[in-house]
């Protein structure tokens, strides 16, 4: 579809990338990754035809239609939401009108006339194309996409300019998905989506029939939507087969191989140079010296790119709190609605009771508008409950990070100075490293806070909060505007944090790694689920119920002995024996769990080797070499299958024991 040859691009005086060769085929599903400022968004604009390369060439196949969604900045007006989405089907609407005209002509023409035959032929061919392009179901498709992206049915007839910027971007994404271009270009499509809409988009893109290239700072989203990774690193493109997890493994392996090849080459170069210098002036060795000089000149030197800096920063730990950190007892929260709506109040919570204990890391989930931010404000004391009681525990100090936290910062202070005052014991190097991790590098650290964008000020406010955290952190969407690297630093800091955290995030990977409990908010209630987001989804899908039913079925199948009739509700001795028999002793369980972890690592390594074998097969050397590579690939696949089988058996045994 698109071929890049020797492509390069500058942004002002800065070289973003160069010497790029890349072929995008009709079924490619590519995740574009790299640090901020490496040129990802610029490349997307070039692929969309909105910009050009400074070097090299770009060849686009005939018939390629590219659909591009930028990070933000789109605004729609003049139509209702539904009409705006229906407007993408202009060709189908024209075909529908022509079909109506042809139907009217057919009813009036003589069936035996030549004109009738021509009109009938045109009608049948047009109707076939209309049906093939799902013209009869476009309204249903519009409704499906709008509902998936979080638009309620009552929103469909609202004017588009009534919606905020985030919802405008959702609408632009809906139009793009309905157009179904054969090259979909998405720059941070999940920025304005809640978890439910994000999950729907994952499924939609998983089944998307054409090529797509997307940028995302959400690891989980990349893992489930792409099958290739293109990384911009050190002004070059590096390509990997597989999703983001496999990319991380392959990148580590590639770097290790590159380092080994570099060391081997350096050893060879040193050997050649030693020989040349030693025998340069000996006539009897002139031929050998010349031979080695030519070999030295032909060597294509391996370059080791500069290592990506890993930021390690230990945030100070807070003083300990009591065991009970916060408690809600029968809490209700309502807001007065706008005048003219029957004078009723908007209910957010009713009769909510729960307890937060020391060390909890609680993720708040629910659709937009369910009350996640309201609950955090209640916990922070920024708002008061309408009814019920809210109590903070002994020695608890709360810190609240709001989405507009940056408004409390000193606009006239420079970042590096303000951060130094907040952390006087940190060196300038430590402060600059931490600022760099939160995407403030080089001269950016000397900027005044007042000139930063909203996203930049939000990042800085989060960093400043974490320098001296209280023992009860309340974080409302702290991962917004952070790239993958900054999210990792934040995640590591919060994992080591000894206090209690309640947070809202739309990043699945972040929630899965951090949360120890999930509070689901909706319909005025707060439902509490133990575990992370995966555990929450499992229980929502009936996992615990199904497991209990399976245990009950197993107990039913155990017949009590005739001489020992059942005694009330007490289970029979045989049933107790059957259950005990399934339990594992702790030592055996630990060995099985360790083996499962080993197998997971072996499976990842096997998949990386298989990908390398498949890549090597694409370069033909000889028939014998291709045969050898094919046999090696089959052996690797067989080993991979064996690892998978053993992993499944062990996992099943542990599940049955539980």
C-alpha cells in the first residue's frame, strides 16, 4: 500500500529520522513507538498526506484511502451527532436516491420496451453494490459505533457543538471508523476514552479488516490491537514482529546481539591493526599487510546507539497511618440540577458504605459521569456528603491530585527552581533527571510554569506532589499526558509507596499492576471487588459464581456411604475427603508456581526465536539453507507447543486445587 525509501524528516534544525525503508501492506497492524519528540506524530501526518519528507521517497498504491485521527484539535458543528455520522455515507445516500428514482421509472415504463431493460439492469447492478456495501444497515452501524464510544441514545439528537473537546474527538473517531479507510492512522486514539469505550475500541480494531498504524502510550491497548512494532530510536526505525510485550523481549535480545557483534568486531579490528602495525615495514609481510588493510577498509563498522537512560528515583515514604484509613457509612451525594428540569436533584450516590484500610491501592472504575471524581473529592474533603457519615482514620493525611491541579501552582516560578524549593535535599542532576522522566528535558526545565500547556502543567503538578507524598494519596487520572516511560516511573514509585492510594486511570496496564482492590461506581452504588482489573473482569463475567457452581457439582457427584447418612447441612465424610485430596501442600504448590513462571519465560523466548526464524526465511540464500531454516522453525514450533501444553496442565492443576 505504502512504501518508504530512504525517507528522512527534520523539525527545524533537529533531525527526527533518516534512511528509513518501510513497506506497509494491506493487512499490517503496526504500533508506532518511541520517546516523545522522535517524530511519531510527524510521520503519521506524512502518511496521511498532510506533510512531506525532506529526504527520500513515498510511494502510495492506487486505491489507497487513508483516514487520520490526530491527538486533538478537531471540532464539529452544524449538525446533530447522528446526522454528523450519517454524513460519511454520501456515496451510499446518492445510490439510495438513485435506486428510488429507478424504482419509480420501472413502475412507469413498459415491461417490453428497451428502456425498461436498461433501467432494470442498472437497478440490479446498483442494488447489488448497495447491498454489498451494507447500505441497508448503515443506521444500525452508526448506532453501534456511537454506543460503543459512550454516546447515549439521548445524545444522538444533540448538536455536536454542545460537546466538550474530548467528546468531539470521540465523534471524529466514530466518523473515521464508519468510513472504514483501508489505511487507518490513529494518533493516541484512547486519550479521550474511558475504560468501557477503550475496551470496545480494542475489540473493534481487533476485527478491523484493513491496515492500521497507531500511536498509543497504553501497553495493554497495543498488546491486543497490533501484530508489529515500529520503533523510532536514535533517528532510525527498528521493526519487530509481535505485540508490545514481544517487542520488549525482542528489543532486549537485539541489543544483546548487537553488543556481542560489536565486541567481536572490535576484537577483529584490533587483531588486524596489531598485525598491520607490527609488520607494516617488513617486505616479507607486505602482501599479508595489504590484505589486512583491505579487509579493515571493507569492514562496515557497527554503531552502538546510546543507551536509553533508566530513571531510578526513590520518593520519600510517608509516616504510617492507622489500620483504618477512611470509612463511608450510609453516604449519599446529590447535586441540584439546572433550572427548568422539574426542580429535581441529580443523585450520584445513595446509601454507600465501605472501608479503606492501610496499604490499599484502590482503582475507581465506571463510565464517564458515574461519579469517580466525585468520590475522590468526597475522600479528599473537597466536597461534603449530602447524607451519611465520612470518617478519616487515625494519623491520616490526604493529598489530592485533581485533573486541574496545576491551577494552584505559582505561574511565575521556573520549574527547576520551584522543584528545588519543594525538594531542597535533591541535587540539580536528580531534579533534571526526574523532570526529564516526566517529559521536561534540556532547556524546558527553565521554563516558567505559567507558559506550560495544560497537559504539561498537569504532569509537573503530579511530579511535585510525589516529592512529598502524604500517607493517603487521591489521584484523579494521574496517567493523562504521560508517555510509557513516565508511566513506568510513576508506577514504580507507587508500587514502592507504603501509604494508601485511591486512583482513577483509564490505562489497563497501570490498573492491573497497581490495584489491590477495584471499586465499581454506577447507578448510585459502589461495588467492591478484590484484586486488580483482570480479577474484577473475571468476577463481572461470573467467574467466582461459576467456580462455586463447579465445586458444588463436584460435591454432588460424591455419593455418601450407606452407613453414614447426611447430618443436616454438614457435608459427608467422603465429600470432605474429596475436597482435601485436591489440596496441595505448600512446597509442591511453590514448585508448580515456580515452574509456571519458568515456562512463561521459555514461551516468550521461544516466540522470539520463532519470529527470528520466520524473518530469516524471507531472505533466500540457497535451497539447502531454506530447507535447514524450515526444519529449525518446525523444531522451534514443536518446542513452543510443548511448553504451552505443560503450562496449561500446571495452571489447570493449580486452578482445580483452589
